[in-house]
């Protein structure tokens, strides 16, 4: 068991800077937290430093059995030095050890494989938690809850009834992801490889045997292995114009800050259904949602009542995290009054109205999962490799041919070619972005 009053121990070069954005009403809690915090000065692969860390933790734990979690928010080039040093010099023998690793998870499929093999030489698979804070959103958990606990949705979750799926994630400001890290890795390796593909896997997976993390990860990896390798013709790259917003040095390179693509899952459930992905920074609003557009009613006798917009008679389920958490279902209904005219309306659940509770931060959610040993929102090594297999061919082609991204203005909708891409696959993006 963990101590009743857990303390934070670790190697952190600028500990207090992480708390500068704390709201005014948490000063007391912050001070209490800092009293349980220790700073140990050591290098990434410094054995003496790890020995000091281990000694301090052992002193705090006393003779009690205790578990240890190591959280590694370090540059990728230092990851193995830190992880292997911790494995050799700071693990407890009186309980379990778990290691949390921040993305990106490699620069290429090959480099990711090498890192994975090195980690597995010291840690067991079940000890490794690859964290992506975007997967800690309630939107992600709601994917499986809505589908598997509601009879009204589960029978419809296939190519028979779903026309297309749109996964949208955008940031209004470019300052969210500035700096050397994003400049080197770009939006494909940072956002698409982990968050986007994990979202698609959770959405499209077969019903797992249970809610056990390994059962869910078994189903996710099947989806990832079934995703068709991306072709460049089904990808749109964009980059913020350097003079449109104050951004960091990634705008002086070929690094994309926007990505749109049409993906397909080659299995019996999803054959032929386009999964349209759109993600970028410096766009007109913060937006995170999944839109499921259903097929038209065959032989709809009310079609003529919709006018000329054929999309109006399409039912749509929208799962939204930003700008406000909501579940929306678009249905057709009669316009009140004389005559028979149909309109599309939304049945909605707005979280702020339905639940008067504070929504935990995504890191709170995921860190609690690590404490509980719940790993279903963390990428297993085979998931990691399968995700790289989807993206590696197109990344290689982009890098080898130095494909120039389409420039776009800050605060806009992004590259216009994203709309042509959607039209090519029979999809119309929602007008909000």
C-alpha cells in the first residue's frame, strides 16, 4: 500500500515553476504539497544521484512496505539514461514499481522500437505507463460508455449505419505547443501518433471481454493493426504563417502545425467508412470532438421536405470536450405550425447544466489510473509499434521529399485543401471550423 501521507521525491531542475499557474485559492494546498516535496540534484545517468534518491525514499518509507511511481518528464534523448538508472538504482523491493513516460514515444518507428526494447530489458510491460494527457478527457471515457451501455447505439456502431466519423482537435493559440520539442517532432508525431490514433482505436474496437486494461488494449491493437497505411494523397499538411502570430522557430522549418487525413480501417465492421481527422494549432477556436454521421434513411419519404441540402436528413452524434463538454444528437423533426416542413434539431446533454461538479484535470484522471494499476488509456508496446506502422510510410515520404505544408493564417479555419480532401471522400466538415 501507499503511505497514508505520500511524499513526492524526485529529480526536478525547476520544481516551483510548475506551480506558478496555480489558482489563487489553492495556496494552502500548494504549501502543504511542497512540504512533502524534496529536491535532489543529480545528472540524468548519475549513479550517485540515483543512490541518494533511493536512500531518501527508503528513509521516508522506513520499515513499511511501499510502492514507487517514477514520472519522467525529460527530453527524449535523456529518457533511457534516466529510466535505466532508476531501474538499476532506485526501485523498491518492498512493493511494486511503475514508470510514467511522457510523449513523444520515439521519432521514428525504428527509434521507438529501440527505446521500447531497452525499457523492456529493465522493466516489465505492466510497469510501463506511456502517458498522453489528452487521453484523460471525459470525452475519451465516454466513447466506450455510450456505446457499450446503451442499446440505442451499440447495434448501429458499424459500416451498416455509420457513413463517416470525424475526429477534430484544434488549439486556438500557438503558444500551447511552442519550443524545441514541438519544432523537432511536429504535430504528426506529437498529436496524431498518440491521441488521434488512440481515439480511433477506442471508438472502433470490438467489445472487450471485460473492462480490464489488458482486455481493452487487446482490442485496441487489433484496430491499429487494421488501419490502412496512409497515402500522401489522403493527407493535408499546414503550417502557421510566421508573420500571422508570434510563434517559435518551428515556423522556420518544414514542421507541420496542422494535419488532416482520411483514414480507413480494413476490417469487417468498418470497411469503406472514412475516418476524417483534423488537428492543428493557431486555429479559430479550441475544439475537441468526435462527430459520427449516420447514413441516410433508405427511400426516405420525407426527403423532398428538406429542400436541396441532402445532409439535413443525416442523423449525427457529437461527443464534445471543447469548447464545452456536451453530448449532442441531431435528429429530424417537424417544424411547428401548419403544413409539413422538416428541420434538423439537436437533443443535447450539456455537462455544465446536467452536472454541477468540478471536472478533474486530465492528468488527475490518468495519475489516479496509474495508482490504481488501470492501464487501458496507456499505450502498450504493441500498440505503439502498430501506430508507427500506420504513419511511418507517409512520414518517410514527407521527410524524404520535403513536402511543403500549406500556409494558413492564425485564427482561421486552416488550409483550404482540408475541405477538398473531405469532399473527395464524400464528407463535409462542420462549418464551425
